[in-house]
């Protein structure tokens, strides 16, 4: 959240950021990850994101990472009940 790009996008002060992080700590569900988890991802660092969504029983994964838009990944996620959407799609659903 302290990345310059995110700070420019959302303009959160340090106090607002701290409050948001505290909210996440209260409302989040911790999941235990399997270091041997395999999925059809090009970038191995994306496995953590995908496994977290799967283990946390997410129905939607919002990302602009192009690796998540490959047909293999979309099919893999769909078979586990996870829909991949971009920020605009998610925002339109929430508003």
C-alpha cells in the first residue's frame, strides 16, 4: 500500500493507511499455503496469489496481471469456482 503508484491512486495518509491495515487484520482470514502447490502459471510468484484465493474460497480474483488472463489459468480458476476480473469489472459490480 505504500508503493508510490498506489499512494498516487488512492491518496491515503499514513493514518488512513494504518486504519485500513487494521481493518484488514480484523476482517481477513488467514490461510495456510502449500509450498508444493502447482497450477498452470507462467510466473511462479503468482502461485501464492492463486493459492490464497483458492484456499480462502474466493469466488472472484481481481487482478490486472496478464498472466491470469491466459485461457489455461482462466479454465483452472473456473474449475475451482474462481472468476478472474479486472479492476473496472469489479468496480462496476460493486457500485
